[in-house]
C-alpha cells in the first residue's frame, strides 16, 4: 500500500482510486466508497487508522479500488478537509484547467 500518510497524524481518512474510471473515492463508515470527502469515515489515532485502512482490503481484492491509503484530515467549520495540498488537489481535480474536474462543478453559475 502507498505510504502517503503522515506517521504522526492524529485524524485520518482512507482514500483510493476507483478502478473502473480512476475517480478519487473515500471509505465510509459502512465500508462503502464515496466520491465525497464529507462521507468519509474518520479515524483518530494510529490504531484506529490502521483498522480503518484494513476495511479497504476487500475492495482491493475484488478490484473495485486500487492503492488505498490513510491521509491526514482536519475539521474546519464542521467539514472534513484534507490537511495536505496533495489531497486537496486530488479532491478537486486537475489544477491546469479550473473549468474541468470537481472544482468546475462548484464554479458553475
């Protein structure tokens, strides 16, 4: 599994890419996969994070997702937000054209 996680992170979620279309997805409390970070299950502490990551393994084995890993998140104004720029980019989509990806959906008038 990928090693994108900060070893000292206290609050983490699990992300991966869906095999069929490459879309970034997040593991939910029900061990399902959502395109919305707000649906993600959050783990506090190292052991809880490892337990959450282990819940992703069946989806790897059935080839539903690829490369699941933990990443640090924070709570801002009651919402889950990625702590790193890398994960903010993955969540929003391409940075070269703001009219593409998920950030385009938020800018539509």
